[in-house]
């Protein structure tokens, strides 16, 4: 019985994940360096999640649908923490000076992206 009550939400998450995965694959095809692709999707995901948070503050009622599909499904599949850690470890193993910049750009860019997205979502 509990499974049946959760099925619609699970379907929303699965549908959103299909969209997010397709987007992630598209970026991987277009961008040749894995770390750059990971940085781009994670920054875009930060902005997207910020927009959703901004919208949520203005609109109540359909939050479960939006959170399930867009936040958990689409953005959860689109962004990649595992890829971030893998790329950071690879840059560190190579002794690349870009590792520190990648870490900083990911952290600061993610925070700034989320703040900008939240502001955009609040105005929309």
C-alpha cells in the first residue's frame, strides 16, 4: 500500500532523471575535457536549483511535483558530485595547477550560481 502511494512521485523522479541524464550526456558529447563538462553541468545545476528555491518561496501548492521532477529528477541526474571528485583527484594526481582553480571555481561558482538563480526565481 505504501509503495502505491509513492509510485506517482517515483514516476516523476524517473521522468526527470531521463531528462537530466540526456542533458548530461549532451554536454559530455560537446565538451571534450571531462573536468570542464563537469564544471559546466554543476554550475548550471546550481543556478537551476537556485531558481527552484526562489520560485518555491513565491508559489506554494505544487511543490512536491516540482521537487520530485525538477530538483530530484532532472537536476539530480544532470549534476555530478562523483564526477567532480573524480576530476579533482585526476587533476591532483597529474600535479596540475588547475586542480586548485577547479576546486575554487566549483565551490564559489556553485554558491554564486545558486544565489543568482534564487534571485531570478524570486522575480519570475
